[in-house]
């Protein structure tokens, strides 16, 4: 079935110039981009460390972008308020990292942000099945989280298709986000499967100018949506 919803590109700042984050955010807005993806890593859930609430809060003041915050941290339920107060519009937590997932999801909504849950490549969709009515978005990780520039794991495409069916059957409006190894080359097939939000780090920031690169993703998505 054709996907008629406009596809959203969310560039992942992990591949941007961390020394010029303010300028990078302004350049994204200038390129007509609406979402920006923040990768928060704690060195425990994933073998890498990035940034936290103070940096997001500082940059929130000067940006109109929709802040999509992907927490790759252990027991994220401890820090939900800090990230919502910092300015997260969507707050995404990993199913593998939180024992009391439903409680954390409802807490994100109570705090005023849109709740999302991320699944590592091997994690079954069952983990989000009963939560779909509460979830603004499910993030399908298509690489093992921690680093940019990895290759898309092929079986994740089937997972996107299966999640799309699950959401439709549940009568939910949950968005499907894909993160890891996404580029204009595979965008069409991901959109055809049901992807609504595409995260791209290296394939976006590594190929400026940003307005042209944004358009390359949108063109590929439009072709996929007609399939
Ligand atoms: C990986 C992060 C991704 C990463 C994607 O752990 O969650 O958001 O930046 O990078 P690419 O698009 O280069 O695979
Ligand atoms: Zn991410």
C-alpha cells in the first residue's frame, strides 16, 4: 500500500561538527529540515560517550528544530525529567535498558514530551506491542548502537515491514523511525516498508551542501512512497 504521509529526515548530530553545534543547527534549519536527532550515550549501555542535558538546553534556546532525543543510557527512567526540561520534543528510550518500560513511557508523556521506544537489531517487536497506543514513535535500530558510519543490517528491513503491519492491526498512529546506515540509496525501500522518520548521520553530514543532501533523501523517499 502506498505511504502517503510525508517522510521526515532527522539528521543525527553524532556526525556533525561538535565544536560548531550552534552553526550546524542553524544550517539544518536553513536547509528546510524540521527534525534533529540527538544521540546521548553513557559509556555503559553503549561503548561511547557523547553529551547530556546541559548542552541540549543551551542550544534549545536558539533553535526552532524539533528535538528528537535518543537516549542510549542504562536505566533511562532516572533522567527523564532532565531531558524533557532540557527541551526534548520526542524522548526515546531503549527497551533493553529499562526494566519498567511502561512506567517510563507514561512518565515521558506526563512530563510533556512525546514518548518513543528504541529496539536494538535483535530485540523482538513484542517488546513494544502492548505499548503501541501510548507510543508516538518506535525506533528500529538498523545497526548496533554506539557509533555512526556502520552498515545497515539487512534483516531490519523485514522488521520495519512487520512493525508497520502490527501498528495497522492495532489501529495505532505510532510513527516508525529507522536509525543506522540510512542513505538515499536505501531510503526508497525503507519508506516502501513503512518508515516515517529516517535518521541519517554520516550519509547526511558527510555529503554537504545540506539543502541538496536533504533533497536527495526526499526524492528517494518520494520514489519509495509510490511503490
Ligand atoms: C548510532 C546512532 C545513530 C548514528 C547513525 O548509535 O544512534 O543515530 O548517528 O549514524 P549513521 O547514519 O552514520 O549510521
Ligand atoms: Zn540515534
